[in-house]
């Protein structure tokens, strides 16, 4: 679905699918979210199924006709996948090219070769932030864990001193920076300007990652002083590649979509004339679809060719890159369906009505809602999608800058205190060979620092711009 058609749909007044009052709607929301939480946590159901059943439960508790609930859910699922599905797919292909060609390893080794022992935690943040731009969080962890463990082992560093900065870099990118699925879906839901969201996201991300990464790692290393577990050092993804792409070419490929999207935002601010030829050109090349597509096509030459990839190997890499994202696409789509069911039930309008009587700022409300859903479900993506659906009506009267900040507030809240219901928690625990208590004292605290610092910076920016 094009941006124009999305905006046209949003402009049409939507008749609520139920005439339930605020009290009944409030109970319906809590019941719908409770169903999702229960299915994910207690019954270990896949988030796609949980969100689908939760959406139907929400409509039923709100007293809406089931056929209208199904239509709302299907509409939301379709428009969300149409809006961000291709972008998620392109990001996955770029990430797989980066990993398989040895481009990621090239960046890692080049930066580590120039880093002194004193600057090593800062080098790990830089590596994770750069590599984390086009990669999903789980893929980034799998890619970086061998590096973290090898650096800690060879340099005789505390594992937390090296590991926490790397995890912070990945997590901040995942929460705040498009084209990650969570921020993309939130941008789509609240109709934010993607380029401006990206620019403000980078502004918030830099101090956040410094505080949660190198600075907190000093404390984490004192709390949990462990060495890298020998048994967990796996093979690096590119060990079967004879030649790697160059550092400069790899970095340029990773940053290409970011530069194109930021250029579009800059041109929009400077020219501010939708009919101007230059702005129209940048509106095309700076759109997420074209920016990511350009990076993928360029990557086939800058990453694939130096690694000696044949046409068949490139085709296989693309195919393998797409395979793991089926689950992510379905979760994101079902989340969009849940969001649309919330909106069509009149829940968004209810929050709008109630929040008028509160003294709580809209950005803080968005952060708190995302925090609550994150704590309950353990999924940052589910928290982002659900919170974006709930607070979308609040964006109607906001300026362009504040709508972008609303996306960042939701993203910040979505990573609050990862604990035992989050797959990322167990991934970190097992790779680093930690106990549950040690994981809570390091990874969980780090995630909370990211959430609170980023949330605070978003509120601070809202007072300035």
C-alpha cells in the first residue's frame, strides 16, 4: 500500500465497530492483552497465533459483531504487511549478504585491529551499532557472539566489559532506528516522517548507547566477573570465504540506506515544496523501499563479488536470508491486525478522551504503555506494535517532530527490563554461560537503562523542539 493510500484511508472517519462505553472498552482491552500474555507465557503459543486470538477476544469482550472484528483484523494485517513487509525482507537479504560474504567480519576485524585495550569496550559499541543497522537483533547476536567471546578470551577481559557494550549497540539499534521492524511499524501506525524519525533516533541513540554500553559495563563487570566460556566459541560465519569485501565498501553499503533516507529528510526541510523537482527526486530515492533495494543491489556487487559469489550462490544467499523472516512477518502482520482492531473498536478514541483529563504527557503515556506490554509479553516487537495502535490517535494533533518522538518513546519503552519471558534473555544467558541471576544483573539492567535513558532524552527533546 502506498503512503498516499494509507493517508487517504486514515483521513476517512472510521465508525467504531462497537458502541460499547469507555468502561466496557477498557475491560475489553485488558482482557484482550491478558489473553495474548497468557497464551504467550503460560501456553508457549507462537506470538502470531496469540495476537490473532487476542484480537478476536478483544472484539468479543467489546461486544462487536465477530464478522466486523475479522474484517478489522484482516485489514490491519494486510496494510501492515504491505507497508513494512517488503522492507523487512530487504533488510533480511542485506543482513545475510553482510554475514555470508565476510563483510561483517571485515568490519569487526578492522576496528579491533586499531583498538587499544582501553578503548576495546568503545570499539565493541561501534561494531555492534554499525552491524546492527541492517540486522535483526537475534541475527546480530549470533553474528557478534563469536567476536565478543574471542576478544574476551584473547585479551583476558571480563566478559561483561566486552559483551555489554556489544549487546547495548544491537539493542539500541533494534529499539530506535528504522529499518528495524518495530520502529518501521510504529512509523507506519502513527504516520510519522521516517527520515525525521531516523535523524532524531540517531540523536537519542548515541548518548543512550554510551551510558548503557561502555559506562554501565564497568559496573556490570564488577557485579558479574566471569570469563568467556570456551565451549561456546562457535565458528565465524565467513570462515569458508577465501576473500572478504573491503572495509570501506562494506561500510558504504551498510550506511547507504541511512544516508539516502536522511538526505530525503534534509531536502524536505530545506526546500519544503512537494512540487519541486529536487524534492520529488529525493522523495523517491530516499523512500525506505528504494533506499533498501539500492543497498541490496549494490551489496550484491560490493559484498558478493569480492567474496567470489556466483549467481547461484547469490540466489541461495537471498533465499536463505528470506527463510527466517516468515515468523517475524506474521507476528508484525498480526500485530497490525490487533492494532486495527483496537482502533476500530474505538479504543484509541477512548484513550484520547481519557488522556485529556490527565496531566501526563502523551510521550510518557506511550512509553508507559509500551513498558507494560513489554513486561507482560517479553516481546519488544509486540510491545511496539500494540502500543503504537493504542496511542496512534494522540498523534493527530502533534507536530511532525513530536510524532517522530512518539515513535521513539514507544521504541524506548519496548525494551524495558527483559526477563524470563523474553527469548533474548535466554539467548544471552546461554551464549555467555551465565546463571539466571547474573543475566538479570547484567542484560536485564542494561535493557532497563536503555529504556529509561532513551525515554528521558525523548521527553527532553520534546521540550526543545
